[in-house]
C-alpha cells in the first residue's frame, strides 16, 4: 500500500477520475510508450510474465468476491453483455466454503415458527 500511495501522489493524475498511469507530460500513455514502461516495471519488481490486461481479470475477480453483482461488474468494465463480464471472472480457491457458510448463515437468520405443546 505505501508504494501504491506514493505512485498515486507522485505520478498519477489528480482526482477521483484521474489517470493512474500518465505519460511524461501528464497525458494519456500511448501503446508504444506504455509497453516499454510496463516491461521495465515487471523487470524491476520481478513479476515475470504478467500482461497488463491480466490486471483487468484480477480487478474484476476481486470485485466479484467482494460482492459486486454481475450488473455492477458490467458497468465498471464497460461491458454490454453478461457473457463479456463473465470472461473476466475466475474461480477463487476456498470460495466454495465461504459461499456455503454465507448461505447457511442466511438460512439460520430466518426464525422458524415456534410450536406449541400440542406440536402445532
């Protein structure tokens, strides 16, 4: 987090809608310039063969596990179809148990009617 905060403070456009990655003069990065910068960043961090587009998959998967609906994911990713949105969601290890526990908890919240002494 400290590195991300530093990057945003020193290298990104200001504001909620500002660009996270900008060119040398603060403008939009072009593909030609960005690739060189991205490859240098991968080498510096030791991340290996990570494609920039992989971040899109990661972000959408994390948003989904955080509770975003498919419609919300479609909005944030700019997709007009459910199929396109689903391409960016991936199974996450351990989520089966979390989902089952959540469903169980929701069912347990519902109070069952009390039965009287006669069983009714």
